[in-house]
């Protein structure tokens, strides 16, 4: 039995612990970030110390993700969404936006402009409904270098509509330097990649010395274009794994140049969490931990993070399969998509660059001291 499996067996016992609510404000002024479980989609809530809110994407359509997002908004005391950022036009990212806007006041919309998949019926239908929404809500089409007026932060668009930022971010550690990792970059066949992923609108957010990056579902080739031949971003503390940890993204030339200390993976049990992504993260200079929204069956015991840092653990029969190394149980419609409650991961960042990550399922947390 490998040491990895021994550690997993020890931490799986924490599955039975009761869930704890961790939505209350952290003492002191923190930037709070909630990574909401949408089963391999994205919905990320940011709350600034000034009380402003930014919601990035809205998971899938239907009551499941809508209610999960609304539950976190309620727990966090959100009265309105000051900024809604749509990374791109795929259903696991825009799904619940229209329904959220019916229940919570949305003050401004941000996106990369029209989808290049506009001939697809589902996207055509959404874009028509979205156009009705921005008749009444101000909309901004973001471009690289644009600033988001999210109170208390310095937030910059670094990628949009397949156009990368090429001017180094000022005062960013390591920004503007040649990226030696570009020399070893290997191109991939992206002929089967849904093209709007290439267009994802991504940003870097600074809160004092704390830095995080969210690139949506940006693809392998576009990550290379952003980070090569020079690195315009520098290093970050927190990295939301691009594209849910799928192997269509996460190019080492980008990830290793960013040198994140912590990665958050918004994967599902059978979506994202690719072995290649874990291997890239495990080899990344300075990476301390990976936190996951779900156990990844693709990655197995050898690569999944210890269970105390996984927000959602499936039923006990599936846990037994994990521990025994047996094949994953057959998926139902969408896998175990209706599990309740759905747990999130929360990050509370401070201006000195330190931050705390908490698993809402079990209250397990770790604080990362500021970089020297």
C-alpha cells in the first residue's frame, strides 16, 4: 500500500464529520472568495472588504446550480451583485445567469463580446436573452488592460476574445521578464476544442500583496500566447485551474511561470481533474497545496489531494470503491449531480499577502503566510 493511499485512508474518516457553515465574515478586513460547486462548471463569488460583490459565471441552468448559488449569496449576506463577469458562452458558465437576475439585482455585466459559436442553437438562444438583459443592465465588453472597478482591489483584464495582454502589469513580481519555459512548450491538437473556450475573458486580481488569477476555460494554445515569450503577469498566490482541470488547458509554460502557491480546482467527479493537470501542478515551483471541489475519478488515489481538502465527497459506496482502488461506480444522469448539501471552498485574503483556505464540508482550513 502506497503512502498516498495510507494518507487517504486516514483522512477519509473525516467524511462523516458534520458540515460547518463558514460563510460568516472573517475578523479583520479580508477579500473573501467562494468557489461554489456546480459539478464541473463555474460560479465564483468575490466579496470585497468594502462590501462590493463580483460573481464570475453562473454554473449550469436548472434549479440545482441556481439554488446552490443563491444559498451562498444568502449565507454571505449578499443583497445585490455589483459586477457579473461572464468568462465565455458555454452552458456550464452562463447557465443560471438569467434566473439569478430575476431574483437578485445585478448592476453591471462584463463579457468578451459576441460568441464565435453564435450559430449553435443553445448559444443563439442565450445570446438573444442576454441581449434583452443588457438593455436594462449596463454592459462592458472587456479588453486586455481594462480595469474592473471592484472596490478595494486592483483587477485587470489579461485575456479576452482570444487577445492576450502584452504589456507587463506594473509592480507585479516577475512581470515583464522573458519566460524560459516557452522553449519547451509543446503544441496540442485543438481541433475538437469548442472554440469559445479560446475567447475566455480572464483577469488578475490584486488585493494589496495578494494576487489571484482566473482565466475561465482558456485553452492550451491561448495560455501560451498570453505567457510567451515574456510573462506579463508575474507570479500569483492563488490559481483557479483553467478549464476545470481538463487536459485541454493548463500548459506548463503558463502554470509554472505563474508559480502559484495554491491551486483551486473547480472540477466534477468525471469532469476535469485530468492526470496531466495534476502532474503539471505537482511539478509547479512553489506549489504548496491543491484544493478540489470534487474527487476526480480520472486522477485516482495517486493524484487527488487528501480528502480533507476536497469539498464534496460522494456516498460511502463510492468511497469504498476509491479506497479499494476499484473502478468508479457507473454514473447516473450527470453523475452524482443532485447530492445535497453542496459544499464550497472559501478563501479569505489579506492585504499583506497572507490568506486562509477553508473547506465548508468539514471546517478544515490552512493559512498561508505572506511571501517574503
